[in-house]
C-alpha cells in the first residue's frame, strides 16, 4: 500500500507548484500512470481523496491516464508497443526485449485550475 | 465555473529518484558494488544473504542494510557473518526508499567497503517503484511459492536485473515446475539471468559467488550492465 505515500508526495508537489505560480486553485489533476509503474490506479485514487482532506486540494479530482508499455525492439529498430505486461515481446514482430521505453511513468501532466 | 489548463509534467518520484541518483554516484566514486534483494516475505532472502556474507567476508569488506517493518532479528542473524550490518525498521512502511538508505549509511566509510547488500522489506509490489541507487537488483523466488509468481507480479521482475530461485532442495516436494518458472521469468523480463540455489544445502551458491566476484571486478556501471547480460 505504497499508494498512500505516493499520494502524499504528489499532493505536496502539486501544492508547491500551485503556490509557486501565485496560489492557483486546483480543480483537476491529470496524472499519467504507466502500467508497469507498480502503482495501482484504484488504490491511488482512494489514497488521493483521503489525503486531500484538510489541504487546499480538498474536493479536487484526480484523473488518471494509463500509459501502455512500450519497448525498444531491436529487430524493428524502434519503439513498439509490448504484447502485454506479461509478455515483453514486440507487438509487431514478436522479438523479446527488456528495454522498456515507456510504461513506468508516475507523472503529473497538467493541472486544471480556476480561471 | 471555467477552468484553464496548466502544463506541469512533474515526476512524482522525482525526490526519490534524485536521492537515488546521488547515492549511485556516491557508491560509484567510493568503488562499492551495491546489490539489493527483493522478494515476497519468507522466500529466503535473509538465509541466502547470511550464506553469501559468510563466504564473501573471507575475501571482501562486506556490509548489509536490512529492511523490515519491525524487529532487529535479521540484523542479528547477519552480524554473525560481518559486524557491518544495520537494520532499517520502517514501522508501517512496506518498502525501503532512497532516504532510508541514505540515513542508514550515516557514519559508514563507503570507500572502505567492497560490496554492500540492501535487503528490502519482503514485498513483491511496492519496492518496484523505488530506486535505491543500487547497481544490481536481485529478485528472489522460492520453489515453495510456485512458478507463476513472475506472471502475478511482473513489475518487480521486470525492474530487476537477476533472478535467484531459492529453496531448490525443496523443489521436488513442492512439485515446483522449474521449466515453467524459467519460461515465465523470460516472458516478463526477457534475457534475465537466472540462478538456482539452496541456501540450506549450498546448491548453486558457487555460481552466484563467481558472478558476484566478477561483478565486483567490473567497477564501471556500463561494464557492470554488460556483465549482467552476458
């Protein structure tokens, strides 16, 4: 259940960012979450809601965009989607590769703030 | 109410990643080879590490940090092999992070060490998100746990460099399907080197020791990465 500590550090980061930009009121947080980040979406949503209470982010919404797994395929010579998290093979040609290009992100992409 | 969008692109793990990077640089400049161990609880991390430390302490200056939610039991066990052991008790936290490692290292002369082990809290989920600055991450899987663990917890296998199959002396009794285990590991982490060991009987330990000696000899990280793949 490390989603709680991740939610707390995320909230600290967002509040800092909002403060730095002159005290923005954040309504929606857009997060990019890789399928191979080791973070469970539902647990993070729950942890976010609970941890926001009593902070200026109370009542804000967390929207999570899932980032699929991409690997560098040595045969195709470029980044390709992996078959799945359970089969790190190029979805195009089937070559196995452990070089993960994306899918491990835990990244605050943008904030929707009161205009 | 109308809203506007502000691009941020901020990595949530940035603080841990920066600390881990600083640790990695410190380890490299001190010339210490840092190896972390991850696995589920009870898969034999401490027994494996105890055996390794006993053997390696004859040739190298070895040290270990060992993470658990509570108790000093593991550190006491490992101190039979080397005095340089520190327990990290995390309280309710289910993983180690770079800050905990940095704090635990306080006062240690890293340049005087050859190999440092970091035994993570027994957990196949949370540790995968935290870089500790280690040069090599070993994931352990015991024969009694079943061969499908890599498919159930792909992220921790995927983020590791080497797999160690432990308790192989019990494989037959547990009807452990070794070929399926190897296939599953290969599927979630293609090309990963796999060792089969028994800390109890000593089976396969010599191969691991050889690997670690060679790893220690390859000081630079790029040479290390090449060595892991070979």
